[in-house]
């Protein structure tokens, strides 16, 4: 049998070769193992690197977890150490010289280093895209609020504003942050859209909110936008307040008060007192129109509302107070015209109340005496509507004597109107009694004819013509007045007798 071939002579150790294998394995591709024909270990390196790529790609803003990175580096170091040990006594397939292999290893180290750089760039781009998505989400919130009531859209506006703020504060060098200033201009325009549509009342909450934006995003960041809502809000407060003032709506005194206190030196604030004065003038002129009672009520309301307008400036406050006083004074003066109008319209109960109030509240008014005549005539006409066909005058006296007696145990007030209007009160007849309900209908019934009684009485003189009398007893609740219509003629002496009856024991 032939003898076995002699064993290959051992490879002398070569430190440079070991270093070359280690450097080639550090590339993560297992090339050091490939040059030693250790294919399984090379494939293992490929698998580890492939797993890393699967985990890391596509790049996202958070990057790869530190555990994965550390694990991969440990594998590379182990591959390099193991390759160095194996390459110390193993020949390389190619290149034959260790220095060339070392140079190749150094060149291939650029692969992982370049990969790290490219990965960082990809991650930065992913971060930029994430920030641009946040910007787009904020923009969509702003667009979603357009055309909706501010109360419904406010939450979305606030979310968008916080997103803009965070982009500028946390990522000031990003592309998304660079777009925020233009977005803020759009934001202000969108939130304050009602003002552009001349919906001044609707613009007030929107513009008031925009004045709070500098507390979220500083004035320096906003620039001229920080002052953008001020003049618009002043205009909206004035216009909305003026609309409420003109239409007798509620809430306008508070709007004018906000304008005067928040923007005291504005041109809009300077128009408040004249605007109020113009409305007071219009209401005062309406007292002479077709509905003086409505004008009086309007003036009274105006007086109260204007008195509620608050201003921190003495001059403006004084001017507004003068308008409030003028409205109240005009209302008091217009009560007379209201009473006359009520009387002419046949609203005699209201006319009596109105004229009695005028008499009580206007002690020195020259119309007070005639107002009293209207109150008396309205009392009579309330029971005898025909009496209201003639307007009362200040006329007094006449050629015909009328004696009025009281045959009642209660005091009686007698009102009369016709050519002459007046009233008088007769005290109770102490010896008189109340008649039964049926007694006045009996034949021979003659009140005020008992010579043994002393009847309280008064004699007045009236002109010829129809006079309407109304007797009211002070017997209390449940009493019913009595009326009498008399056509007075010359040559006669007339007597009116007041008496009371009761029914079924009442």
C-alpha cells in the first residue's frame, strides 16, 4: 500500500493577516470569513446584518432601539475577534498579501459608517415628514372651523394653535416650523372670518379669543399679528352695540362698556355717547307721533339701559349719564301724551292710571291741571263709554245749579264730565242706611227726601248740555259704582242723590 501524503506544514502566525480578517468582518458582511472560506460564518454575518436592516428600515423619527444597536455591535466585535483568531494561522484565498487585505478592510469600513450617515439622514427626513404631518393636521383643524359658530370650532382652533406653538418651540429649525408664520396669518384670518363678512356680533367672541393668542405664542413670534384683532374688535363692539341700541335688544350696554374700558382712546369709543344721544332724540321725537305710549316705554328702557353703560373715563361717563337723565326726563314728559292717546283710543282704565301718575310725578308741569281732568273723565268713561267721546277741558262753572246729596252711610266720590269736568267727595251720612236691592224699584221710592236727616251735599254750576255722573262709594271691595247721564237745560234746578243698596245680605 502507498503511504499517506504528508500533512500540510503549519502556517506560521501572521498578526497583519489576523488584523485584516478582523477589519473585513467589522464591515458586517463577513468578508473575513469569505477570504478564509468559512461560508457558514459568512452567511451568519449576512443574516445578522439583514435582520438589522429589516428592523431599521424604513427609517422613522424614533430610530432603532438601543438594544438592537448594542446587540449588533456585540456581534460585529465577536466576529472581528473570532476572525482575528482564525486568521492568525489561516491563509487567505485572496488577496495573498495581508497589507492589501488590511487596506481593503479599511475601505469596507466605510460601508457601515456610510450606512450610519445615510440612516441618520433618512431618520431626519422622517422626522421632517412627521412634523409636516403635524402641521397639516393643525391646518385641517383650522379649515374645519371655517364657517362654523365659534363656540363649536373653538376647541379645534386651540388644538391647532398648540400644535403651531410646539413646532416653533420644540423644532425651531425644521421645515414645518418655518411654515408656521404663514400659517398663523391664515389662522387669524380664518378665526376672525365673521368680521370680514360684517357679522360684527358674531366676530366679538372670535376676536376676543384672538387677543389671548399672545399668551400662547409670544408677541415677538406673532409680530404685527399680536395687534391684528384690536381695531377689529373695537369696531365689532361698537357696531354690534349700535345694532342692539337701535333695535332695543338686550346686552348692548355691556358691549359699549367693554369698548369704553378696553379701547378708551379709540375712534369707536368716541362715537358711543353721540350714538346714544341720537337714539334718545329719536325716541323723544316719537312721543309726538302715532304711538306716544310706546315711545315713553322706549325712553324709560333707554334711561335704565344707558345708566348701565360703564366707562372708566370721567368725561365719557358724564356724557353718558346726561343722556340717561335726558331719556328719563323725556319719558316723564311724554306720559301726558301717552294718557291723551290712551283716552282717544278708548283705553280709559289705562288713561286714568297714566294721568293720575302724571299728576303725582309732575307737581310743577303746566299740563298737570288738564291731566287731572283727563283722569276724571277717564274714570267716568270707563263706566259710561259715551262720556269719552268728548275730550275734557279746563272749562269750569255754568248757568245751571246742580245739588249733589249723599244718602249713604259711606263717603261717596262723584265724578262728572261733559262741557265741564270735575269731581267732589261727600262725607258719609251718619243717620242713613243701605237700601235693599229691590227697594229703588218700588213705587214711591224717594232717596234724599227724609227731612229728619242731614244729608252731606254740595252745589255746583254746570253749562247746558249732557253731563255724565259717576258715583263711587268707599264701602270697600265688592262695591259697584253707579252712573247717571243728565241733559241739563236752562230754567231747571237739578239734584243728584247718591245712595247704596245691598243684595242678599251683602
